[in-house]
């Protein structure tokens, strides 16, 4: 077990804050340019956010289905969706 004051531990709230911050670029484009004129500028942010959200559910067990990891190491890291 790792002590709670370990700086490598990241809380669910901190992860959500990272997601919200990452969506800020796309939101700013929509406000400034309008929905019809958003650019591809936020593509990298969206990829990182998607990866983080997937990790939260699949790897860290931070979902409403319970505290389970959905990764199956025997299947090369595929998500178990059975």
C-alpha cells in the first residue's frame, strides 16, 4: 500500500479537472468562432481527454459499474465487454 501523501496518486476530482481544462480550447473556439467555424486545433486535446476518460473507467475502476479494472492482460490489454 502507498501512503496517501504520495504525489503520484491522482484523485478522481483531479482527473475530472484535467478533462475540463482540456475541453477549454474547444469551448473557446465555439464561443469565438461559433459552432460552424470550429477548427481541428483541439484534436490533440480531444485525443488526450478521450484516453484519460478511458483509463479512468477501464484501468482505474472509476465508473458507476463499480471499482473493477476491465483490462484483460491475457488478451493484450483488450477491454472486457462481455
